[in-house]
């Protein structure tokens, strides 16, 4: 089975559609599938529910899809770097399901492992637990969280072989493996593509069984987030 596609647009053709539940890897701007996000924007699909730690920044990453109003709901743990996100949410134009970061990671991992739900103490007594089942174990209250099983996952890796075995680059691994495992169809953007057998089996971070389509983006922009300080007058 050939998993290699000539462009990000071709890799998304026939699998993305309006109203989908979709997961996108990355943490901040680290390890985001830049080319796939741009191709998703250009595809024109809308009313998406997107699972991602955050929504990029204004004009880059998932922030592009917010500007074009293609996202109707975000399932996220952090949204503080995107002014358009804030504006849409406060105006009632964007739905938001806030999820603690560790819980978000576990919901994706559970989806990939075939576990329908799990119990956690995180969020008990807060709005995170509103409307969810609570249960007591060993004198402590836990909230039940359902797994996430996106129809499509968009993922960034550093290197892949032609079977889809993946190697991630340092902290760019972040949410990407969990998103890849959870997706019913997983599309991976990589910087390097090698022949099968060129990656040491012990160096494989995620086996190719989870990967359905691969596109090469050898020179991603790789923006970085910078801390901005206000200098106070004397």
C-alpha cells in the first residue's frame, strides 16, 4: 500500500469534510503540521470540531482556520495566545470545551487504545466536571472522561519511512503520537522520508500501523513563540 502523497492537498483529498471531529498535533507552535493545516484551510471544509492543545496564534497554525471561520468548536487546554480565538469565544461565535492538559492527552491515548472512558480526580469540583458522571474510589471522588476518537488526525513528525514508521524530534513529539493513534485516518507531515529499514527499530517512536498517509514538507517555517515584555518607565 502506497502511503506517500505528492502534496498536502492531495493527502487530504477525499478524507476531509464538513462537520468532522479532527485532531491536530502540536504544542503552541512546536510540532504543528504547518502544510497540512494550510491545505485544510484551502480545502474550504467548515463546521469543524478540532481537538488540539491550543489554537496556534493569530494568522498561523490553527489560527488561520479561525480567521476563515472553518472551526465551530475547539477542544483545548490552552487558548491564551490567540486574540481572534478570544474574540470569537467571548462573542459567542466559537464553542469551547476546556479540558485539562493531562486529561486531554489521556482522552486521545484512550481513544487510540480502544478504551471508551476513564476516571480521573482532575477537575472534580470545577466546571470541568459539570454534567459528567462522578464516582467514588477509596474515599476520593473521580470524574468520568470519555475517550476522543477523531475521524481524521493531522500530525507532524521529523522522519518517516515509506511504511509510516515515525521518529519525532525532541519536544515536537508532544501531542503528536497520541493524536496519531487516536485518529481513524491519520495523515502525517514529515521533513525526511527514507526507505523501509533505514530507521533502527529501536528508534521508532510510533509504528506505521497508525499512519495512513504521508506528505513531505522538507522546509517548514517553524515559527517560534517569543516572550514579549513591557518596559516600564522610570
